[in-house]
């Protein structure tokens, strides 16, 4: 990445960002998006923070500027037909202004070419569409109010020997979440479901945009978002960061993996598990699985019915398994996201209940 001289366009964009948001608030990402081979600017490239409502597009000179609230984010720079660039950033990062982002044209691998002829299901949406929706969006009340607006971009591949389903997308998936009032543009990286184990792995880059509606719609969405937020993984990590777990209804137990019996973690801020750096990053590392109880809200009746649990179950219960330590930012963003595995209630709440990292009550 190279530094560039400020053009008149970027000066104007920077001044606009500063005047609107205030010089002291947040931090700035700016630069120019170009074709790595031709060195020509890419107009209309998308620059956004994954799982937020914060994004912009590059102008005719490939130039952009984006001001972010303090916290951590995964920045994505993308353009149709090109390989996306993603980078983890926060308000301590350097070198994020006046920067050239070089995008390379996508190259089809031999594997991608071969699977089209050997494994693609021609009537994939008709055969697997409902199943994909349940695994991708979820089955909660909010998920049931979601609609995929462009199912034609999805391609389905079934591997008979491995009894595995893979779904790819030619373009971003457009999801309308009428329950929470978001339009979500989802750049699908990978969706794989193994039927034998029942395991599903989905990775991608969601970008949120607030829906426009009536005053009643806005009030309803605000209420539904609040309900979705409390007890979520985002809420849990923000409470951990603020040291307010007990005040917000959380109880943590460690699970003895030899007996599967839980025992209470009396002090979740013990040095053995928890440390906070001078620059505000929280590090968590638990040697065994965590059983997280959220006591301020009962589980959804849909969840209890699907999991065949007692209808009077009083708490939402989720399991976190740490493969390595994770770092948590003040806005609830955490990394590396592959270093933990969750099951239980948080695993059941999927894209249909997801909130952006810049969500605020």
C-alpha cells in the first residue's frame, strides 16, 4: 500500500466528514481504490465495515473517506469481479489515511471450474432453498420476517460421498429483515453444511442499512432491536468489556469437559482468564467451555419447541468454547472470530437476529 497526494476530491470529502462528525469524534479511513494491474481508479468500489451500517463508495477518481466511531472493525474494500481486501482496524491503527487500496481481478481456480460440472444442483433453490434459509437466516421470530430478495444469485453444490452441501453466490445476497428494520447486503464467502454431523459453517461480509418506514415502523423496529440486543453475544461482550455482567443478568459457569458438569465462575474478571491492556483491549482466554446463562429473558418458545426443551425453561443458555484467546473492543467487536465456537441459544440466533456493531439503544 502506498501513500498518495491529496486530490481536490479527497480534500472535499475529508472536510465534509470532519464538519459533519466533529474533528474529535472517532477516526478516519481514507484513500483511493485502483485496479492493481492497470493502476486505473475504480469508481463505485464499496468500502464498508463488516456487520455495521457504516460504509461508502469511491468517486470517479476512486477516492473515498469514511469516519468511524471508536472501537474495532473489519474493514472491507470490494468491487464486482475483483478480490476483496479485508483488514482488522481500530482507533489505534496507523496508516489508514491517504492510502491506495489495490484490488486484483478474481481468478477462477480449476476446482471452481470442475465442481460446476460434477456437483452443481440445477434446481438447487427448489430443492435446498428452504433448508438454506433456515440455516442462514435462522428460524426465530425475526428470521421468519426476513426475505431473500435475489435467490437467483445462489448456486448449490451437493457432494454425495461426503453428504455435504455447499452454497456460493454470484453476487451479494440481498436480505430484507422486516422484523428489525434492516436491509442487509451479504457478500457470501462460504456456506457449508455437513448432513452427517449437522454442522453448518457460514462466513461472509454483511453490511446493514436502516429501512425507511413510518413513525410506527420506527418505534416497532426500535423495540424489536432492543429485545434482540439484550442477551445477545454482542451484548455479552460489551458487558464483559464494561465489567457489568452481573448487573445485566449474566451468570458464567465453566464446564468440566471430563464430566460435562458446570461449576460457577465466581469472579469472571480473574487474571487467569481476563486482562485489559493500556490501549483498552480486553483479552479473554478460558481453558474449558463456558456455560453462559442470561437470566433477564426467557428463551423463545420456537427455540424450546425445536430443541424439545421444557416450556418453562427460565433462562437462555449458550456455550462458548475457546480455541485460543480472543480480543474484545469497546463496541463488542472481537477477534479472531475463528477462535471461539458457540452453541446453544447464540448459535440458534443467526442472521435474522444479528445487529450491527455500531448499534446503540
